[in-house]
C-alpha cells in the first residue's frame, strides 16, 4: 500500500443535513413535476446491525520503564560523571545482563469488527490485530471479552478472532455481485476510539485496483483511523465489505475509502476458521501489464493479458511450457483483462487443480495445461554473473544502434535460456529505447532469436518505418522494449 496515499485505517463522524421539500402549485394544463426522492433514513439499519458491530482494542508487551525517566542505573551514573555532578547513592543491583526483563502491557491500537456467528467468531482486518499480545473485544452492551486470534491473512487483510460467549447477534452477509455503483451504503465503527459511530455515502466504484491482492469496493463513506475492520452495510442491512483503507495525503478522510469485498473475505475467513491459514495457488511467474504500443506492435490488438517477465524453474508455469515473453490471455476459461487479474484468479484456485491457460506467443495463441501449486515462502533470486568470454560481435544492428554477439554455451546454461544474443553496445534509437550493454535479446517482434544469424534475418525482414518490439532479458527478468524508427 502506498504510504502517502493509501492508508490502513483503525474513522470520523459526519453530519448529514436534511433539506426540506418544496411544494409547487401545478395547474391542470401543466405536466406533473418529476417526483423528488429524499435522502435515505438509516435509523432502522443502525438498530438492526449496530449490536453486531464491536470495538477492538489491542495491547502489546513492552519493557517496563525505569523509575528514572527511562534511564537505567548505569546510564544515570554515566550522565552524572559526564557533567561533573555529585554521584547519587543508588541501591546496588545485579548487572544489567543478569536482571530479569520486566514487561508491562500498553495500548497498541483501536479498531472495529463485526460478529460472524452467534457463538463468538468475529471478523476484522489483519492489520488491526497483527502483532498484538492481547485483543480485547467490547460489545455494544459494554461487555468486554479477551479474544483469541484464530488466524490472520495479510494478503487480503482479513482476520478472525473468537470470544467465548453464545447468543450473539450475527450479521447478515450480502451478495457483492448485486451491489451497484451509486447505491447508498453505511459504515459503523470506532473512528479515533469513538465507539458505534455511523457514517454513510454511496458506492463510488467496484473492482477498484489499488495494487493490492483484492479488487476493492470504493465509497465516499467517511472512514478514519479506528474504522478498520468495521462493516460496510447496504440498505438491506447486509454486510457487503470490510472497511480497510483510505486514500489520503493527510492521514485523515479525503472522500475516498476502500472496502474488502465480502465474498472474498468470507472465503478467507472460512479457511482461517478451519485451519488457521489460507491456502492459495501459484504458478511461478513474474508478470507486468501489457501496454497499448506493445499489443499493437506484436499483433495482439488491444492491451489485455499479463506479460510474463520471468518463469521460476521447476514450478507449474515452467512445467506447462510457459516462456518469458509470453502474454497470458486466459486462465481457466476466463479472459485476463489486466495483469492484476491473473494473480487473483490463480490465488483463488485450490492448489492441485488442473487448469487450462492460453498464451500469446510470437503471433499465435497456444493452449496449455497447468497444475496450480500452493503459495510458499519466496525463494531468493539467483543473479546471473558476468560473461564467460567475449564472442564475435555482429554489426547487423548498427542501423538501429545495436551491436550484438553470440552467447556461449556456458552463458546460456547460467542464464537458463536456450538462445539469444548479447548486447555489446547500444546507441541512438536502441539507447533511447533503454537497451544497454549486457542485455540479452530473445526475440525481435514475433521472431525468436537464438543466434546472431537469427537476429540478422529478423532485422532484415523488419519494416524500417515501423516500431520494432524487442524482447529483452536483463538479470532474471524480461521485458518488451520498443525501438522507434528514426525521423
């Protein structure tokens, strides 16, 4: 999450001003005026859902402070020595390293949550309870309980905690697919610790991509620190989201808030309740968005799909035959409109599932079969070292500012590639495109480059008046670079 703009929240109340309706006399010959609807009344919703919303306070254990304003005895004596002050008579104590460490609990933060089940399961944000040594849940009837953290999922920012009590008023879960942009919604939470504060607004957008794992619901409901984990409620009294983030330059509410869609939150909470963790799929690729220029130059048409920058050896994508430079256009029968769609689709797929995947490679579509693996700890990236030896350079690319050379077998083995040519120098159009010495060219347009001979042949066929797309390997990642014709 971007630190200066997207903020997790732990919210702020607003006053809604009702305007009176004006009555206009209409003669029988005049058409009747259109009916004007007043603002919605949220009072019944608050009475219905309010008891299901809880306040969450977290505590953490910290080292107990010294009675000398935070200074230990040794620090205090050093202070007196340094400034030539009379030495105080301090009681003899054990050396610092042998003393037992004293701890005390201090307030860590305030957030919100809502009751999932009558027997005490409560949903909130992962960032509300993450790192807490103690979680305290306060109900609207002022009863307070210590809660047990059942599980947290940082990727979706969903957490489930449990209090030991029965007969609680659980929320109703709404259907996010029925939620419409422009629809009125309401939030209840504890902004700045002000419990059971109610704010309202409309849905500003759905499927809002903020760079996080989930597509968020965007609203203009006033959300501030303390609202995190609280429910976003539709006019039917159903929870459709978890208030999680705000767009802010000041740290406070600026009219744009984001909520986690409830359908995804429920899937996560079900796994947390059953196993305490979330199992997600992965295939082992690094991707980026396909630009309009890249799509047009490769013959893809519109900029859709996810461009593969790297494939991790031995993982499902590698086994399925996916290559760096491929553009993944469909997964499990669903079109990939933008690159961020792919990790969401794969992440929501059960590990072990066999799925169909379509890639666009060198001008044609290829259908592959892939078995999704489970997300695990990231492996360190092994960087390719320098060249083994200088191969004979070719001057065929000098018209576009490129000098390239063959790769040795040892270099290909080290880079784990079958072919390509190494950039020995880049000037003029090639340099302006961002190419530099040490880059490895894998293809020109839709023509694969395995050697200098392939490079020269592909370059000879290229229309010099058109932009040349070049697939480049740099370190462990690949990207498309566009060399534009000289004017």
